C-alpha cells in the first residue's frame, strides 16, 4: 500500500463536514462529546471548527451570518473556501441527533492518524540511534496525551448544558427519565433504560429461568414501542430460535405451537401480524458463538451512525476475549465486564448483558448480586443488577411455577433493593406479564392485545 493510500484512510472529509453541520444546527451538541481543532484533518474544516469553538466559549448564539462575519473579520473566510463552502456544508446530508456518533468516529480516526504518524517517527528515531525503550516511552506518552479521557475541563464549561437539561425537566415533568421497557413494575423502579448515561444492565439467573425471554421482551419493546435501534448479540442461540421467541411474545402463541404448527382459528393471523411488526422495528441480530469483545466493539462502532442506542449480549460467559491475558475464568469475566462497561460509556449506549449464577446459588432461594458468576468486579461494573429467581412467595403461601420473582439488587442512580413478582410461561407462552396487567385482563378491564 502506497503512502498516499494510507493517508486516505487517516481522515474522512464527509464525516468532518457532518460533524460541523450538526454543530451549526445546535452548538450545545458540542458538550455531548467535546472535540478540539486538531481532530479535523482538512484545513478549511479545522479553521471553521476553531471559530465555532470560540463562539461556544463566548456563549454566543449560533447564526450562519455571525460565523461568516467572524471568519471574514479574522481573514479566515477565503482560507475556508468562502461563503459558498459554508453553505455547502450546512446543506450536506446529516442529522444533528447523531453529532455524538459523528464526533466519536472522527476522534477514533484522529487517534489512528496520530498513532500512524507517531509510529513512523518512532521508527526514524530508533534508526537514528535513539535508545529503543526511551523512544517507545516518548511515543506512548505522546499518544496518551492525545486521549480525551486524560483531559480535564473546567466545570464552568458544562454548567450551562446541565442547567438547561434540568430546567427542561422542570418545565416538562416526565414519568420516566429513560426509555421505558413497557414492563410496568420494571419501569416503576428503573425509570427505563438510560442509553445517554451509558447504562450497563446485568441480568442474572440460573439456566432455564427465562433470562433470554426477558431480554427479548426488553429489546423488542425498546425497538417497537420507542423506535429505539438496537443490536441483539446471540452467542448461544441461533437467530432463527431467537426470532421464534420474539414471534411467541408478539403473537401470544406458545413456542410449542410455533414448533409443531397449529390449526386453531386466528393463530395464523397472529403470526403474520408478529412478522409484520418484526419487519418494521429497528433491531439487528448477530448470531455468532465465537464472537469476541473486540468484534462486538467494532460492530457497535459501525452501527452508531445507524442510530443504535442499545445492545443485548446473551450471554457474558459466551463472549470471547482476554484468553491470552489471563487463564482464570473469574478474572477474564471481570475484564470482559469492564470492557462492556467502557463500551457503554464511550459510545453512550445502553448495554443489557445476561449472566449465569454460581452453582451454589441454584438452590431455589432468593438471589443476590453476590450470586453472579465471576469476581466482585462484575457487581461494581453494573449500573443495574437485575436477578430472576424461581417464585419466592411471601407469608408462607405456596410457590407458583407460572411466576418468577424479580430482584433489582442494585440500581446505581435510582431505587434498588426491590423485589416483585411477574407471571411467566402461562399456557406455554414464553412471556413475562405484569401481575397488575394480568388481573386487569382477567377482570375485563384490559384487551388481550394490550397485555403483550
């Protein structure tokens, strides 16, 4: 590969312009992922961004005429391609909602570029006689200094953005701070999924308890009712079987009927309706039993521009990665957990990850976060730890095999230590049902279609 071909891979002119255009619509987008001028490779784009950054620092309301005026006054306008180039950029195809995705990808390209040039300079210094260890240390320090995570910013630079968000909530109070799962009890305590916070949700339970069904229900509801794009990484089950569970949930038809077929009146219509819904929802599926954590990160990074805001991993112990670093399973799972947490924070997406529990916890008693497999690190990483247990009735009443007890043992920013029951698997239908909704249905206050 020639030097020219390599350089072409180290910048993205279109992405730079999308990033600038989305800022032109709303300068406050900048605070979602602050960049600096050297991230932009194209000279004209770098000059435009620098001027916009000064407008942000001066707390000036954005206006194209003001931007053009500033560029003209500083003698930069012609170097930026003139007014026509400014208007061309604002008219490019972009979405201001995706500024953060644009910025994160642009920053990744910047790091790639700096690493390449730094490595080239490293080789030259070593060939010129500099000590290898010293040269490598300088190279490593230089790259680390370019990481956004190592930069501190004054609190005053983000106060206005936080203030505006809080005032907006007080002006328009809401029931949920996140995206509702459409599962009443779960939403009541978690307030929904919070992708913008990079929320990491861990769901634990013994095999066969319904973890996958619960995650399917969450994913379908997020995508269907909220039009929230997501990815389901199925590392144990085939995509076909996963879709069958989605169809069972949406149609209210048992998995046994879906497996064997049925002549019952109305069943075919329900199946067709379920498939029509699945055709429309913004949900992606990955079926790969050998997928590693780095492939998951890369796939998510690609899908950010498609608006993906959450992902499901079924399940943690099936994810590959770090085998060459540690041989101890708990330590490896802890490293995977930390990496997933970092992915959630870095990409600002919600992560829903299933995990098995310790053998000694499979005794039919109420589960706790200490029941999760792996080291204690996993319980620290999760923002929400949700456990699914066999029915644990109160006051000595008999256990109900058609019910599950849900424990929210940890809820970092909201109410934790909550226990509630849900119906599960009634009449062979693999779906979790809120008890309140089920009672309304049985008493004629709710239509069956509203149950699912």
